[in-house]
């Protein structure tokens, strides 16, 4: 400030104008320097204060963030659990393959240039690139991103020699899925496929994204999809230290992944092979169930497809061919094929007639060649033009009299019949451990009102009494899957003790050394009279004897067996017309059905066979006889039993209290046993 005072005094004392101007400019410069000096001091003080705040007061927070940037978790995908038959034969297994993987954070130069250089040694397809860029969007830059999932041995060997030229590129070993039996098991095993955008969205919604970090495949159908949580396992991780450029400096911790559980089926693959051979090239389905516990013994739907085609992404030509094929190889006829059951419905209709009190076991009614609703001119004809004279229920089942059931079904009515029929599981899912099972249609007054609720005809949703006539013989609105028919047959054969059908018998967790049994207990007991069950079962046994519709397969039986033929119309024949298969297109011909169980005393196998457009029901009967022979005379005597001392069928509550003996797997691996019911 002394300088300023001096300048002011000099200016005040006067002088030449030129001198005064120079002095004023000098004073202005000094003033600016002073302001700048003060500003620098203030800024430096603020910087020091901020530095003290960050280093002293926020030290712990920033220290933690720095550590997290330095230490990273890299996921290790789990090995998928296998699927084996009852004897441990692999049906879905894993095998090692080499994969080409890229770590973006370690790549030098442009990614496109690196990929182009890799093409000299590896065939990188447009599909590989599309998948790579998709993974790149969701993976972190320091994670391994698959560029090509399966390298040939030649490609792996050729590239390995030149890997030193590609920083951030690795050849690693992964496990890949294989279905050794191909088409034979596709409709119940299903298949896995690459995780799609839709799959990713579902995983995010369910909070499972972290569980699939590093995984490239997921169950798409069949058991692979239904048991995805158990088969997938849990990922492990590596805790690594990185430098400022994202390069891994060292591995701090390694937590191994947990392998998925192994599914052990109740099926012997030999039964599946035999059922497949028996069905041959015909369209249709065969399903066999053990009535004693609900175990599925055979599950064949034809035509079929090779599930191995879907693992790494099916090509568009093959996909189009499968979808456009009129024989529908992708349709699982066992759980998704809906057909009128024809006369195979009669034993269950007979149980409804007995239980409702409409008839007794000794009731005899006329069974002519034709019958009409009182007051109507429409004629409902029997399959035998001359009719069967008169019959009780046993004879009506044996000879498959239509007019017997026309009359009594009409008189009984849908309101009384439907609740009894529902006890056998008609019109609802069986609950088998497979996705996308169809419900089927058990007609009722309520069902029709709902089905035709949007019809412009106000009378369309009303139940007409005459509709019960066709329903009584398994036609009309009736529509069930082969699985539902086999399940109902098993429940009838087992005197009303109902088990939920299931393919998987046990879940084997080798990491936890534990076995979980699936659905070991009955679902419920149908509250029908025991003597009515016995009566209908004996009537079904007569079907295979002289005079029965399947008598040709009844000779030489080494065990007792009951069954029922069924012929289901696909198109309606005009009044007074005759069915002529040769005059119809193949798709319009009748379906051939046969249901059976054996032995009568304690049934161990129940079967449903349908031949699409196969004609008369008796044509399906030999297939069931052959499969039953194979099981009773070949498979069963050789197969180990989990319960060799089991006696008669206990009541549901009693069964639950009985301890289960250890299985062969439990003995071999010392696994602990639990029980589980699936829904």
C-alpha cells in the first residue's frame, strides 16, 4: 500500500501530462498483479482443503473402491448334471471340447482385425460372430467370451501353435452336451440350447443372472427344461488381482463350481428301445407306467427328431423342414396329442355307471344293432350291425357294445357322469415332470358354456342331452392325451390308488452326497367300491379271451392281463353310410387305440397305445402285448428292485410311514435319502 500512496502523492503534486499517464498505467498493472496473487492464494488454500478432506476424512471409502477395482471375480461355469436310466446308462451326458475364447480387455488393436487374423486357423462362421457380439454386450471386458464353441482337433492344434501371436485369445476346454440315443429319447429328454434374449430376460426377472454368469446354454424342453435348476449346478469363481490396464496379475482365490445333480430315471432304456421297435415307422405313441408308483417305463412319440441338432443352434433349412413336415415330428404326442379315446373310454364310463347306482353288476339291458333317442329319428348304430342281443356291463366291455353305453349314458346324463370320470384324471394335467403338458377335455355343462361363451349363437353354449350319447363311447367332445389314458388305466388297475406319473425316480447330488426320491407317495385314493374295481378289471381280462375284441393277443399268456380296444373316428360318417378307409385320405382315417395292464393281481405295467389313422383298435393291441411280454419276461426278472420285499398295495397314509430301503446308488456312494414331490 505504500506504493499506492506514493503514486497518489506524485499525481497530486502535479507534473507533466505525459509523466502522469505513465505513472497511472504502472499503478494499474501493480493492482492487477495484486488481485491475481490473492486469487492464487485462495485457490491453493481450497486445493489444500480438498486434499485434506479426501485423504483424511474420505480415506476409508476411497481405499475400498480402489481395492474393488484392483480385485475382480471371474466366474467358472458349472458342469451340467447328467441323465441316466434306472441302471445308470447315460441318456444325456457331457464330453470335453475345445473352445476359442477372447478377453476383450487384453486385446491389442481392433477386435475386427484380430478376428480376421484368427480366420487363417479357424473357420469362424457368421453365426459364431453373431453369438460373439451378443455375448460381448452382456459380458464384462475382462471375462472370457466364446468366439467359437467347438473347435475341431485340427483347428485346436493349428491355433495353439500360433497363440503367442494373439494376446487376449485363449483355447480352453469346456463340456458339451450329447444325447447318445438321439431320436429315441428326444421327446422326454428334450434338449439344451444357447441362452437367448428371451432366456436372459427371464433370468433377470427371476434374479438368476449371477447363477448363469459364464454359462452359454440352458434347458429348452423336456426334462432338460423341467429340471433346469437341479441340472445346471452353481458357478464357481476366481478372485484375481488386475493392473490398471485390466490384465490379471495373480489369482488370489479359487472357488470351484458345483456340478449339477444327476437325474436317475425309472425307465430301463431297453424298454424304450423295444417300444420304439414295436411302433416302427407308424405315427403314434406308446406310453407305459408302473401303477405301483407312477414310474414311466416307456415313452415313445413318433415321428421324432434328433435333439443333438439343437445344442449349438439348428440351421434354418433343418428347422423349416421339421416345422413344415405334415407328420409333425416336433409334437410330443404322449403329452400334447389330443385324441378322442373311442371305446377305451368304456371301462371308465362303466365305473361311473356302477358308482352312480345307474346299474349294478347284474343289470342286463338290450344291446341291439342300432338305437335312437326317444322321440328322435336319428339312428345311432353299433359297430356290429347285428348288435349283441342283451348284455350286462361285463359283456358290454368285452364285446365293446356301443348301444349298451348309448342308452345308459344318455339316461345318466353329463351332470352325473362327469364328476365320476374326473376321478380318473380326465380333463386335467397328470402333473408329469415335463413342461407343456396339455389338459385335455372332459365334457361337462360348465365346460361347454365356457368353451362357446363367445359364440354368436346363444344356444351353442347350452348342453344338449343328445350330446351325451357320443360322449358315452369316447367320442364327441372327449379329447385326451395317451399319457392321460395310461394314467387312468394305471389308476383303475391299481384299485383307485393314484400316483402322479414321473420320469425321474431320483435326484443324485454327489457334492452333498444326497439322494432325493421323486413322488414316492400316492396322490389320492379314488373313493369307489373295491368290488366295482375288480368287476371292471375282470371284464377287461375277458377282452383278451374268446369273444373279446382283442382275443387274438390273449393266447399263450404267461401272466394275467386286461385290456380294451378303441377305434376313434376322425371324421363323421353320414347317417346310414359305411366307413371305407381306402376312400379317405390317410389323415381322415380312424385312430386305433389299446389300453392294458398286467398282471391283474398286482399290476406292474399299464400301457396306452395309439396309432394315428391306424384303423380298428385291434390293430394296436399286438403292440401292447409285445411290450408287456418284453417287460414281464425279460426286463423285470433281470432288473434290480428298490423294494424287493414289498407286498400288497398299502393305503396312502400307511405307505408314507414306511421307510424306503436304500437304492443301489445310495449303497454305492453312501448318499443320504430324502423325498420330494414335484408340481
